[in-house]
């Protein structure tokens, strides 16, 4: 067998391919430059940032982007025609189809203006017309009309992805709001009751607990940021556990082992609080006599090279794995026979947290729950230490 060593020139020729390959590459590259702005939705700012690349795709003298009533951006020569863009958009918006206009429709009185034709294609997002793409040219052809329509459809696809991103963000915000609503009723009143019990017997401790409670609620109900750092999330959990220990005293034991290297890792806001809250409930429900009725909560955060692993474990009554599976799937869980009648609202937010982790990092990063009746519960969370678009 004979091996032939190729020089750099040979590799360059093979990599570049023919003219068709180079043209395809340039087209895809130009489209990729326009895509990030369009993925923000159709606004004046996104139109201004994307329009030059869209004009490069079509190779026309001028291009306009409009919404259904106003011009958002213009690129190219003969800028005096930008004022015509809203008027020319109306027929395409009304009909939902591409329209072609000539010099008479432009009504141009500027001597030497090279623009003679306009192709106006609607931008459609979820069967709703949101604007138009307008190609201005010296001459028109069936090929240019088809190309303009194709580019408009591609732009529409990017805008639909932007709408999906916005919908996902609204859903995540709604889920966090629902999570807050689940956390607050059964915790706030009990915490205030525990604080009140120290007002006369230990005023200093009551004051400290009240400050911890204020910091906890301030963090839990903050209105900015989809993500937080693991350090901030754990600090809030420490406050929560201090308040619970004030309530339950020696019945609740807590152990935390946290690797300093993982404290800056970004995680979804309130992704650990529900797990710790469930652990407290389980840890105090049906603990074995051997533990002297003490509920033990262990929280460990480990550095696993490119990932961070957090475990939340309790020594409580455990749970039927099938119930947990249904909770993770977002299905209702039958609580007619809870392990302890005092335990209310079992599995608070378990499905919520699992869904948000998978949405943020991918399906490989959902919750792992190890549990059985009488064997306690261990919840494992893995998150990448660095993920695109995830910043605290």
C-alpha cells in the first residue's frame, strides 16, 4: 500500500471545493450573520442589525424591513424611498402574499433614481403577518421574486424561533412564580410563628431570625434574573434551614459539604430550594426510632471536572418510586395516604425543577431520585460548570 503526502495547496483545493461549494458557503455564512439579531424578534434594533446581511443575500441595490405599519430599517442607495415602504407593505400584509410593484407604484420624482421595481414579501409568524421584506431593484425577474420570497420565508422562520424563545422565557417565569406560590404558604406562617415564640424568651435570637427571614424572602421573591450562582442559592437554603431549625429544634440535623470550586457555577433560580424543602419534610416524617426521631438532611456539592454534582439526601420515610416518576413527569400525585398526615403538599416543585434543568441544559441533566419506602430519599442534580447562554 502506498501513501501519498499532500501539500497545503492540495488540502486548500480539496477543502474549498468548486464554485458552487464556495457560493453555498458564502450564502450560509451571510445567513448566519443575520440570524442572531432576528432571533430577538422583529424590532427596529434587530432589523437595523440584520438588514445589511439580508441585502447581501439577495444582492439588490436596496432593501427595507417593515412591521405592518412602519419602516424599521433601510439599507442601500436611494434612501428617499424609505418613506414609501409602509405604503407598499399594505397590499402584501392584506393579502398575505408576495407583491411586485413597478415605477408607477413607486411614484419617484427624483432624477436619476436607479430603482424601478419593488418586490414585497410578507413575514409570517405562526400564521400571523408581522411585517414585510422589500427588495428594491433596477429590474425584476421570476428568479429575483422567488429569491425574495425564499429569504422572507427564512426570516419568518427565524422570527418564529424568536417567538418560541420568548414563549419559553414566559413559561419559565410562570413556573418560577408558581414555585414561589407553592413555597410561601406552608413556610412563611410557620417561620413567623417560630420567630414569635422567641420574642419574649430570647429577643436577640428573634431579631436574628427575623433578619434571616427577610433575606430569605427577598431572595425568593426577587424579580430579576433567570439564573443565579450556586453560592447564592446555597446561602438562601442556609437561611431556610436556620428558620426550620428554629422551629423544630433538635429534631432537625443538617450537614453541608460544599466544594469551593463550584460556588460560582450558574444554576436556574430556585432549583435547589424545593429539593431541600422536600428533604426537610421527608426527614421529619417517619424517621426510624434508631435515629431518635431526628431528621437528618445532608447537602453535598462536588466538583466533577466539567460538571458540578449536588445531592440532597434525607433519612426519612422514603417514597414510592412510581409516585416520584409521576411527579417528575408533571402528573398529579395521589397524596391520599402520605407517609405522615402532617406532611402537606409532598413533592413541591419536583417536576418544575426537573423540567427547568432539562430545558436549560438538555435532557441529560434532569433530576435523578433514589428512594424507596422506609429508605429515605436522595436527589442528585448535575449541571455543567459552563453552558452557552447561562449566566448568573
